[in-house]
């Protein structure tokens, strides 16, 4: 056994010697490569499991798409004359705010200076509180609740207007419909986003001169809406607005069809944007309206990808999952960070924060500009209104971006099928 | 008056679905004394299997019930025999921790296999309804209620009249005596778990037809099953049915007359009241008298 051991030891020593030699010879090249591109870490958490995983995955894919394009296709980004490669340090927060705060605190302790947001106001709010206290910027596309932008945070920026301001464009569209609708009812679920969104619906629709018939609050997890639909059949509004997550929107739409509960227009904040949602409802999805914050056909010039179509092309080369506006919004977060660093000519968190506050950048997603409180500018980032027409989601408002005219009033369910 | 009747009818339909979703949980609790925290996973597994099988075989999702039940029975048998039994042997709380851990793992496996996206099963009659007098019924929900009642009756018949049912009851009532009579108790436990898993799978089909679902929903169905069992009593299809119908009616009546955001409040209030006044549930423990 001893000779074999000696042979092995010799072999190991000789291999180590060869490796050491190679490393020594290669060292200048490694140093050269390092000199070419430093690494810039951006941290955060995303819900890849749990209740928010569906959209969380879209947000995650958006972050990855932008970083991968900047690193692999562009060879890194230049900030203040130095080349940087971006490194994402994202962890699964399992849709759990407590877990997310632990993950973010750990990353802060490890020295991460820049953060991306999770998905869901209930997660973004507590994590933003931590990063703001540490004076580290967070750019996010997952939290729209007013609470994120009204607590005086200076380092938190969102790609959407705050929830109470998100409905202004939709109310403007309602006002422009012919014949003009007169009444509306609103349904929301008992969670941070839906509640503030419903407040926005009430503010905007009331300001637009629409008469509110009823407001219905559902539990956070909905299994049946028959009683609400019974009430809607007895007090039928012209417009029914649902602000909740797509799973609950689908349940409401399905039960409305099955019980033949008709309104002149059904607006569902989240749901009809998704191909799977439209597929599940078949012809009944026709005429449904929703908000959408990005459309690949609306063309903005983009410093990195060129335009939306090229972004979509690159995304499809990396992922088979259908693209959604959250993917684009997440990629825009990365672009916004890089452009802010380039504008600040620095990667100092406080300088980058100031550049973000002063941002006015054109990206494939939209023109990025934040309010003094950090949420997206109401006009520039307020999004579009989509309507399902012939199985496709067409942009029907604002007129400047419209690919089709809004169809109103919608026929009863039994006339659609 | 029509509104009251409509609300009660909606509650009964919803309650039937709750009952089917809970009966497997109830049986395992009654016979094995195991609180199966992975029950919701078995329910969702049934929904996903029905979605796949109805697509592949091009049949109505309700026709996949026998096949889904057979698959879930086999999985349930193996799960109990080779995993849960060891935890039960180890400590009284072992099974709770084990089933909780399995639920977490399988939820992630389901996300990996089926994606976190919501799915739904849409049969041809998905959007039809009919009226009886002034009361309108959603055809999907009613067909699911009928399926639930048929399956609950079959389970009641199995437990009461079949040889397997007799052995399950005997084991639940007097484990030692059953063992002395030559009953292979471990095998009976695994068979019981298999039957329960099969009924959870069948419930999953019904739920998948009625509601959109995703892996994140598993906790909801475990919790609902727990409430139904506490309300109705442990171990019997009748207890699950009573608990389920009660839960369904409380849910719709609260939504109609107190507010749509309050069903959970009244549901858990009822749970607390019943735990204080009648902790064994309305029908009590089906296997308790001989203990």
C-alpha cells in the first residue's frame, strides 16, 4: 500500500506544481480581466414560492434578462469611466414579509449597497423600511401601496404611481366612453394593495362624476362570490371594477358568467393581461378591460436594448415563459439603476439616490421619472388601458398609444359565447 | 325571501365541496390520530392530475375521478407505510412535523413541476346555469356538489358495509383487540391513509373545476379541513358533511348579511365557540364509544 500512496502523493504534488505554474503565468491576464470589469452587486429578494410566486417569477426573470444582456451582450456597463459587470444576489422570500426582511438585513450586513424590490406591497413595505434606514437605494416594480410612498422614505423608488393614483387614466377612459357610463361598483380584497387601489378607484371615479352604487370588500382568500354577485344583480352598475390579484379576478369572472350577472363593462385590474386568464374564459374574455403598464408595440428608444421588440426577442431567447409587463418593469429597474449611476458618475449609494430622484430617462418600458415621494410619475408611468378584442389584448387608452378603440357597452355573457 | 333561499342554496353547494375536501383529513385524524398537515397538497395533487388527465384523455374532468383516486390511493398508502408510520412510532408530535415538512417540500416540487401560475379546469358546462323557480344555480357547482354527495355516500358505505371498513373501524376503536384478532394494524393504517388520500384527490378535482388553483393554495385546504372536522366531528363522512354544510352556510350567510369580508371572522368565531362548548364536534368522534 505504501508505494501506491507515495505515487499518489507525488502525482498530487506534481499536479499542484503545474497548476501553480499555470496560475502564476495566467495571473497577469486575470488581473487584466479584473481591471477591465469590476463587479457591482445588486441585492434583494423575490417571491419564487408562495402566494406571490406567479408574478414573482416574472419580476425575477425581468431582472435576470436585463443583467444578462448587459453582461453577456454588452460586456458590462460603463460608469464613471470604469467597466462594471452586474451581479444579482436575489433570494427566494417565499412571499413571506418576515423572511424577506431577514434576507434583506443579512445582505445589508454583508455590505450590499443597492437593492431591487420583491413583489407585493406587503413585502416591499417592510423591506423598504430597512433599506431606507440604512440609506441604500431600492428600485422596485412590485409595490404600489400608498404606505410605501407616504412614510417619508428617501431611498425607495417605484415603477408605478402609488395605488390611489393608478386609476386616474382608467377613470379618464370611462369618462370618454360613448354612451357615457353613469354608475360604478367596486370589489376589492382585504390586502394592502387592493385596499389602497380601491381607494384610488373611488377617488378617481367620483372625481370623474360617476355615481358609486356599492363597494364590496372580500376576504384576502376568496372561495365564493355568489352573495356579492346577487347584490350586483339587484343593484346593477354600468361599470364593475375589480382590483385584486388575477386568481380572484378569474373566480369573479367565472361566477359572473355562470350566474349571468351582466354589467356594461367589467374592468379587472389584474387578470386579462395574462394569456392563461383569457384562455380560461374563452369567448367570455371578450370586452374585458384591464390596466397594463407596458406593451411591446408602444415604441420608446432604449439605450441598452434599442427598443421593446428587441427586449422581447432577447427575453424569448432566454425564457419560454410568456412575457408580462412585470418582466419589462423589472428589467427597467436595472436600466434605471445603471443610468442613475452613469448620471451620478459614481456608485456611491447616496449619489445614486440623488440621481434616481432627478431621473428622467427614456427606456423601452416608458420614460422613467419619479415623484418627490419616490413613486412613478402619474402621467409617464400611469400605464395604459387594455381591452380583450378578438382574443388579443389591445391598447384602447390613452388615444396616443391606442391600437384599437374601446368597445362599449359589452353584450351580455350569453350573447358573447 | 328569495334572497335568503338563494343564499342558503349557495351555502349548501359550497358546503358540499368543503365536506368532500375535509373527509380524508377527518378519517386520518379519527383512525390514525394523525393531524395530516399535508392534506392540502393531496387535494391539489388531485386537481393537477385531473387537469393533466382530462387534457390527455380528452374526457370530462369528473370522469377522471376513478383514475385520480387510484393514483392518490397508491401514493397515500406508500406515504403512510414508509414515512408517516416511522414518525408516529418515534413520537406523538412526529407526524405533525413530518407532514408539515412534506407539505413545504411538495409545494415547492409542485411549483417546479407545474409552475406557480394559477390553473383551472374548464369543463364544457363551465359557464352554464339553470333556475329552479326564482333560485338560480351554477351548473358547475351543482355538478360538483352531486359528485361530493355521491363520493361521501360511497365512503360511508365502504366504512359500514365492506370488510375493509369493518377492519378500519375495529382498528380505530380498539387497536390492541384488533391486533390480537390478527389484524395487520400497520397495513390497515396505510389502507386508511390511502383511502383518505384518494378522497382528497377527488376533492381536488371538484375544487379545480370550481376555483382557480395554484400550489400556494395548499394551506387553505388544510385549514378548511381542520375547521370542518372540528365543527362536524372526527372520523365519519356524516360529520364531515355536517361540518362542511355548516361552514358553507355560515360563509354565504355572513357574506350576504354582515359583509363579504367577514366569513372568516364568523367561521373562526364559530370554531372557538364550538371548541368551548362541544370540543368533540357536533357528531362527536365516530370511533370513540369503544375506546
